[in-house]
């Protein structure tokens, strides 16, 4: 009887899951159909018929439908072409634009929807002679000269580009030969370098020659990028020239540096959409990321703004990340977020808590040395000094703080999170100057400092009646607390170690936050 009930419950659960999936799928289909009805001016029954014939349309979103409708209009077609050839929905709008441009450059007289759909067949499997015979290309057009005319930097002494009869070539091979010859003359690109570039960046093959010429002109004349740099980053030749101009004129600067200088040093940024980079710049300013931090990690602009926003929000909930929020290299930890989270998790598992920014986001070799090394220490302590300097209102330099902290034998064996927590607590009652002159006190657990502050009043009055603790200055009080903390340890410095019971009292939710953030 029990087995029967278990089977019945299992069957009902499966049915409910299937029903929820079916309901969700139905909702998506209905939404997609509404978008198609709206933008194509069709009745619901016609859209249902098209969706039956082309199932890919059932999950299409409104943005893609609208973008595709706008694209076919830009190319001179009516939106009804999408109804006549719904298979156009399977091609990206940008791909349609590029195909149209390439066919136009090759001399195709009247480009129609069938040309766009059969683009690969047209350029790869038909020779120039066959295309002229089928009246796709007029007989009087010299395809070689037409294609070469889109490249404006040919040497004047050049007379021949292609060896042999051009009519026996297909458009694909003809374009590549002209492009290869052009890059050979302009960039001094060898055959091997050209072939390797095509294998690495295959989209170059179908890039309009006019775009490539314009992009190279901008890179060389306006951005002043060295030829050697373009050769080593050959993906630059298929950058959208209009988008590149928008980046130069709308962004103008990144991290306080001229945008041209930034692109010269970080060519990958030239491939990103201008609107996305502007959104990212606004986002970083919103979170108070200064120019110096941006200059240390321009690669952050290669990520999506939504991704960076999510990572910045997650960093607030992880004390080990939040400690470095004002650090110049903080963005590097956001850029390599998954790596940093995995290293943080492994360090906690190995009971290592003295984590520096270099350990979390540095090279693998550096992290392996930290992971295999015995004990728990911060390394050079630069991050600790930076965080203390920030906590003290930037009134004291890192060298001054180092000079005082180095007196303590275990100054680089205390977790940064604990130090920052203690600084925040002490700052509520004591001035930055008081804390600075008793700087080693920030290395001690807050529980011990708090208990020492409470007990000192009673201890002083009971043992030293002539001394009024309330009349002491704050700097003297902190000195007494520091004395009391080390007295029982014979001033060996061992007072910085917390008892096992209170070892994790500062940030008990660290592990939970990391588990939620790190993909297992």
C-alpha cells in the first residue's frame, strides 16, 4: 500500500512538472506570436501558420523582431519580405547588413531576398563568369577593379593584382586574394600571417572591403596605432568603423586618459560597442570607482555592465572583497571574480585567512606558492598598510604606518578583515591620531580590546587609587589597553591570537556568502 502511494505521488509530481513546463512554453509562444502580429501586421491565424512551418519563431523576442524589421527596411526591402521568407529570421540583422554590403561591392546588380539567403552558395560555388551569364553581374563590370577600388591606399606603381583570368574565380576567393595583396602592401603581412589570421578570425572573410579600408585608415591616421600592433591583433581589421568613430568622439577619455591612447594600449576595446562602454563608464562612476582603479584594469570594459553590477553588489556581502573596495586594483578582482571566489573558498577550507588582493586575483604561480606555503601570512603586507591608511582617513602614509606596525612580530599574520573591523570600531570612540600612535592595537581581536577597555576602569581604581582613569586622554587609554593585552603574554606579541571559541566572531557569514557566490 505504501509503495502504491509512493508511485502515485511520483506520477503526480511528474505531471505537475510537465504541466508547468508546458505552461511556461505556451506563455513564451503566445508572447512571440503577439510580437510577430504587432510588427508584421499579421492576423493571429497567419502567425500560427508561419510558426508551425518555422518552429524557431516560437521563441523569438520583440527586440530581435523589431531589429530585423528595421534592418530589411534599411536595405531597401519591405517588411513583407519577412513574411514571404520567414527563414530570414534565422539570420542575425548584422549578418544581413554585411551580406548585402559584400554583394553590392561585388557588383550584384539587383540584390533580392534569395541572394541574401543563398549568399554562401553565390560567393563560393559560382564563378564570376557564371554570375555574369545569369545576369546577376552585368558583363561590362570589371569585378577585380571594382573590388580593388574600395581600398584607397594602393601604391601608384601597382598594375596587376590577380594572376590569371578573373572570370574563373569565385567571389569568395577573389575578395580574399585582393584583401591579402592589400594587407601585404599596407601592413607588410606575409602569406602565413594572413592564413593564420583567417583561421583565428574567420569573420574577416565576409567583411566588406570598404569597412576594412575605413577601419585601417582610422587606426593608422587618427588613433596612430603602430603597424606592428595591428599585425599582432589582426581582429582589428574587421572592427566596425562607425562604432570606432563613436568611441573616439563620444567617450573621448577612459580612466582620465585619452581614448586613443587607451585603444593603442588595449586594442580589444576597439571591438566593443560604444553604447556598452558608455554604460560601463557610468556604472563605475556610480559605484565610486576612481580613474586610477580603471587605469589598472581597462579589461573591465570588455565585460557586460549587468555582469559587473552583479559582481560589485556581491562584493559588498563578502568582507574579504569589501575590504579592498577603495584599492586601486579592486577592479582586477571583479574582472577575475570567479577565480577570486574559488581561491577564497579554498583558502577557508585550508584555514588560511590572511588574504591579500594579489593572492585573490594574481597569477596562478603566485597563488600556488601561497597555497603550498606553511602557516598563514599576508606576504609583503602592502594591502594591510593600504587598508589601515584608508581607515585612518589617508592622514598617514603607508611608510609611517609600516614603521610602527613592524615593531610587532606578527603584524603580517593578522587577517585584513579583522584589522578593518577593529579600525571601524575604534574610530567610533577614538580619533585617527589616537589610533595611529597606538597602531599595533588594530592587530588584536575586537573582543579582547572591548573586554580590556571595560576591565581597566575597575582594575585601575582597585589597584591604583591615586590614578583616575577617566582623566586620562584617549591616547593614554589605548596605550594602557595595549599594555593590558600583552601583559599576560609577557609582551611576546601572542596576544593577537584569538581563542578558538571566538576565532570567527568577526565575520561568521563569510563561508555562507562564498558558497552562494561560487559556482560548484
